[in-house]
C-alpha cells in the first residue's frame, strides 16, 4: 500500500485487479503525484506527458466541470476523456483527483464507485 504525505492510502494493485483493461493509475493529492502503469502496454503515452496531464490538464478539466455542475446540475463527480488509445477517467477528490486509464473497449463509468472505495 502506498501512503501519501497527507495520510491517504491507496493500493494501486487493488485498482489494477478490478480489470485487466486498466492501463495506468494516478493519485494527485495536495500537490503530490503518485502513479503506476501496467507493464508492456501498447501505445502507452510517455511518463513525462502523463505527468503534465495529471498536474495541468486533469485538474483544469475537473474544475471546469465542477464549476458548471455546481450552477444547476448537482455538481460533478468525474470526467472521462476518450483519447484514441485509451479512455481516461478522472475522479474528483476533496484534496485533488484520482486518474485511471482504461483500454478503449472498457466502460470506465462502471468502475467509479469501486475505485473511490479503494482510496
């Protein structure tokens, strides 16, 4: 199990055990990024690209969705980006976000509650 400096525990392996279609998992909490990628991926993005996605892109996507959702939609819990090589599920967390990438044929929505329960 991995522990962030804020005391949040996340067992990356338990998330990978949810489905063989999970490619990558990241936890971005209080400005600290923790990631793990499945080995031997085809069409994997670079670790540097993934890092900037977690530090810049995903927080902004969540902020935009949450601000819109808070107006009259009941908030926003997650965002899914359908890239060509994978689907990225970004789940809001009070201190940051959880990011899980799936093979394109998988439905990330069906995993949201399971992933949240593991963090």
